[in-house]
C-alpha cells in the first residue's frame, strides 16, 4: 500500500514567499537565546517587560526585566517611556496571552515591540537564570552561562 505525503498535501510556498513570511515572523518574535545574549552583552535599546501580575514577578523573572503588568498599560502609564526602544514582552508561556496583550497595547500606543516565544517557561527550559524579588537583577556576563544550540 502506497502512502501519500502529509507534508506535501499542501504545496510549500515559493522561496520568495517563504523568505518574506519568515522575515515578517522574525520581526514579531524573539527567543530566549537572543534575549539572553542581548542582556548578557548589555545591548542598549532593548527593554524586557514581564507582563504578569507583580506577585508572579516577585517569585521569579528574567534578570533585567521590569515588571509592568499588561492590565496597567495605557497612555498615562507609558508617557515617559522611550519611543526609540524595542520592548520585549513575556508572560508565563504559551498557555498565557499576557505578553500578547502587553505587546498589543504597547504597539497601539506607538511603541516598537516583540514577544518572547514561550515566555518564562521556555526561558527556564533553556536553563537561563532567574532573578527574584523586587530587584530587576542583572544577567551574568559569563559567556558559558547560556550555551544554546540556536
């Protein structure tokens, strides 16, 4: 019995269309390895935002991330924010849409945004460190800390 391909049941896009789509996708999302590298190297112009409730932030967050629950985001609470920065939002992970809501609200307010794929869940899975408490924390400059195959 011969089987037909499930993968090829729908023809792949042309290389040009694939490239355009994937470039677009990369403009909306980033991953834990890329955020960790930027934090580790002190890249200016990137602000990581924990969009969860503050109680969750206190229990553990990405070092360098600021707590800004998406429910508090509005024109008044963001009026002094840098319009040139890129804001990377995250929440618990793929079962939570706080990062999407935060990114959406910031984009509607005129800010440049990206979402962290997989949120804090993927950050932890990739064995990146956490900061706890009210202190923002700092990501270590140890180059071996985040050996990722990405």
